[in-house]
């Protein structure tokens, strides 16, 4: 961790570098938490796959989140070591060693893990009993080709089988309807999400009519952050919003996400200007990830912040060529510029540390110890 940069202006940071604007970050967290305050329809359980930082998770929890969620089991271990003890692991955990670690982790924190296969439930049960522990589980509901899970019409019978296993505690249901992120229009997205919630509400009633308590329902995400709380038939449906913390320019293409500011940027430096309409920068695919557009039909790259003359960007591994719409004297060799990634989650994983800025100066350097944990 480069503590030598504390207090310096951002232009003095070696490039390429990953920046967090703390004022924007904190405003994004505040915007989300204030929306959820006092609402009975939903509760916030922010997903951690983007920033992977316990320090940000603590800010989210302090602002009112009921817990956190994450796909990575090893990341959950990292969070527990850092004092965060209410975690939903949204992927199924397999492998004898991982299951053993999961049972041990459950002794230290309130851990719920996703399931969709009875063989896996049996493995969890056997390990929990042998280790004198218990494992909380949530059945994942299948939401199409982008998800794991049990088909919704089969969930009730599946739950009835799960509760027969000793050492396993059925906690509730969770799902991720990723296809909603391709619905740009807010009203259309609301209609699709509400239709899913209608089915989940009916399913919950059927399971509870059979004498089985469904404590947790977790099935919203960033694209439904201001939709899930409006549904009145259910209470405290957890919303696993994650990318709002940093935001990115692709998310701004989805109606309802524009109010979250760009807290994460990549600092780059112009290293050559061989022509008046061409500039070369010291970032590339190794330092700023590409992303598919909302409909997954086109691969897109980063955009320069406050540099409107860039017509196109060609990214190589470690340098990029920007073609300018016209000769631009404002683009100068040796000067720094900021990029807004198309996808903040994958860009954040490329760096060992974050430079945290306040009013253009480095206030803190956060090591990115969560990267590479799966």
C-alpha cells in the first residue's frame, strides 16, 4: 500500500491508477439508504462483488443495510475476519474442503448459503453433523438461462425435502432476475419485477401453509432498487443492490440509475500525441475492462471524463489510442485524465489498491485484498 501519496494531488499519482471519489461514494450510499429508510416493502442487503471492500461494507451497514451478500465464498471468509457477520452467499458451495470451511464459518457469523440440489443439501448436512454445527440455507429460484436454481413450480416440494435434513436450517428463498437489466424502461421493468414478486408471494404462502417458516426473501438488485419497495404484498424483500456504490456509464443507460454518481474512475496519462487528432494513453484492457451493452449485442469500452473531443478509443493490453474528432490542443502529453469504466465491478478487480480522493487530494489508500478471492 502506497502511503507516500497521502495528501498529494491526484495529478501526482503514478498512472494508470484506480480512484475513488469519497464524496460521490458517500453520497451514493446516502441516496440509497435514505430511500429505504422507513419503507416496509424492502430491505437493503448490498452485494459486494464490485468493490469487495469491508471498509465500504461497514459504511453501508452503518447507513442501514440489514447485511451483505456476495457470490464468492472466500470473500465471505475475508469479510468475517474483518468483523462483518451477516452474510448471504448467493452461489452454491461444493467441494469437501469448501463445505467444511463453510460449516466452520457458520460458527463465527450468521451465514446463509444458496442451494438448488438435494445432493448438495445432503453433503452440507453430513458435514454440519460431523462438525457439530448447523448450516443456514436459502433455496435459489431459477430465473432463466442466466441463473442457477430450482424451477418455481418445483420449489415447494424441494423445500419440503430440505427441511428433513438434520444440521441444515431452511432460512428462505432468493433469486436473481438478471434479465431485468436489459429492460431500460422503468415502468416496463417494474411490471416484469412485480409479476415475479406475485409468483414468489404465492409460493411463500404455500410453503408457510405447509407449516414451514420462510424468514428471508432476497430477490431485488440494483435495477430494482426503487421498484422492489413499492410492492405491497410482501415485507422486507431484500434488495442486493451492488453497483450503485461506484456506478459506471453503462448503468446510466438504464432508467432510474442516473442519479448515482461516478465514484470510481481510472486515472490515465497521455504518453504520446503523434498527430493532432490522435493521442495515446497509458491505460489498456489490463487496467480498464470492457463490457457488453445492456442488450449484450455490443462490446464497449471506457469514456473520458470531461474530454469531449474523443471520437473513438482502441484499447490494447497496456496502452490505448484515442482518435479525436478534431485537432485538440487541450489534450497534452504528460497530463492526466480520468476515465469512467463501462463496468466498475470488473475494472475494480484489476488493481491492488484504491486511491481515495477528497477534493482532488489523496485522503486514504485502501488495499484491495478482496481481489482474487473466489
